[in-house]
């Protein structure tokens, strides 16, 4: 085999062995007796209008929040009871519940595109009506 053909085969093999870029984060929250349970106890969220690897940081398990488990997945699974779509802000990159409109009169540039969105799929909850209220009061749009 010539060198060019070997290089092409090697490139193809490497490309197929790399992990698929995941752009969703699956979160499950456990409850304890000392703290009131979260409204949404199982959800999955993804970013639209952002790079796939931007979700990696916010999806890491946080030592400070021991009652929540996070896992990066390729896609959010089916079976949700509601979807919240909201504007993605710089704050959302650190806390997926911090959504809303970006301030337009700030002098500092933002790293978040204006059309970026966070889409949250809700699977389990302690109160479905409250999950919808929380979504809409944070500037999101609820759908099923």
C-alpha cells in the first residue's frame, strides 16, 4: 500500500474511534430529610446555538451539591412530561436554572450568542404545575 492510502485509512480509523460529541446533560436529584425536595427531580437539558463542548463544565458533578448526579449524554431521552425553552445567559453556563434575557446595556461583551437557548426536558417532579410556573417565571416558554 502506498503512504497516502495508509494515511487516509489511519485518519478514518481515528475519526471513528473518537467519542461522539455529546451536547446534553442528564440530571437526577435525590432528596434528604434536611432539605425540601426540588420541584424537578429528574431532567435533561441541552444548549442550542452553542458549541457542543460548552455543556461539559456545567454538567460535571459538583462536590458542593451532593444530592444531584449529572451525566453527559448524546441526546435527552424520550418520556418527558414538559419542555422549557429559555434564553441562555452567561449565568446559565454555571447554573442551568438561571435563564432569562440578557442585559443589553452592559458595557462588557458576552460570550453567549443572542439566539442561544437552553432546552430542558422534565421527567420526574414533585409538582408538575409548579415546574411550569418556575419555567415561565424565569423567562422560559413551556410546551409538552
